[in-house]
């Protein structure tokens, strides 16, 4: 498992903090088609160490490369101090990015016959799928990822020239539920940047989108009568700044 010790983390975080207002440096650091990739061992470590409903993915620079460091949090929403922290460098994809969304519907048909075997009622109801994970609709995920690829440098340029990098993210707070994929056999999780519009802030904000990969393909539910929506794509990651709900 790739890990940094606390000293390496501090060096990486300080380097990104010093770089955030420098557009030319950012342009060289962040190819917009690159992603982070966390293996199953790193994800399982986070599931064990994290005690909060969210965990932190903190951004840094180490050996002239952007890096995301997984930081567990305690019950009070503060970062836990541990010996080593899993990390992933921003790098080119090793394989095609497969986004999967499976929706299952249940059709219930009701028929009632009277005592003399005449039809009294004959109706049907369709039960629509319900998402039981903090998933992201596939179309929205694709839109956010493509927006990052096409417009991220424009976003960085404005943030650097107009706001001196003060509004550029230091870290992301991610729902811990993202660490619980919908099926067994997780091999790794790809983490892509995205851009999406925030109604609250009335501006475009970056996000992290987690896509899970398995040793076998993602299929529908084994229970044919369940009403479920299954996806390998998760969002809801809040950039800090502006959304710094934890200290």
C-alpha cells in the first residue's frame, strides 16, 4: 500500500498551498484527463480507520506531482492522526473509464375474482428504482468529468487572476458511504475531478467523482423482485474552500 508519513504529508500540503495562486505552475501540474487511483487495500484501510460520516481527501504536491492523500476522521469530524496515510498521484488512466448504472423496476399485477369467479379488480403498479447509496446519475457524472477536461484550465485561470487562488480547493470532504461499493470483489477506485454548478454559491465548483472497479463486471441485483438502483459512480464530494464544515 502506498503511504506517506506525517512529515511527507505536511510537505505535500504546504507545496500545494503555496502553488494555488500560480496559474502557470497549476497548468503544468494538472493534465485535465488525469485521475487518482486508489487500490482495494487503501479503500479498506480507510473504511477501518474512518469514524465519521465523511472522510477527507487532501490535495498536495510531492516530487513535482499532484497527489491526493486519504485522511480518516474521528467521531467529532476532525482529522485523525495516524502513522501513515494512503495516497495516489494524479496520473493517466490505465484503462477505459467504465461508468455503469443499473435500474431495476418491479411490476406488480393485482387481480381479484369474486366468489362466482367474476373479475372484480384487475390493475397493475410500477415501482420505480430507489437509490440506496450516495450515487451520482451517470449522465451528470459524464457531464461533470467532461466539463473538467474541457474547462478546468479556464476555471483555474480565473481563480488565479481574480482571486489569487484563495478559492481554489485544498481538500475535499467525501461521504464515507462512497467507500462501500454495491457488490463484492472491489479491485480499485478511480477518482476523477469534475466541475458542476452550485445553486447555493451560484458558481461552478470542483468535485471528486469516485468510480469503482471490480474483478468481475457490475451487474444488476441478484434478487429479481427488488426495486433498486445500482451504480459504480459516486459524487457528493465537497471542495474546501468553500465548503469547510470541519476544522
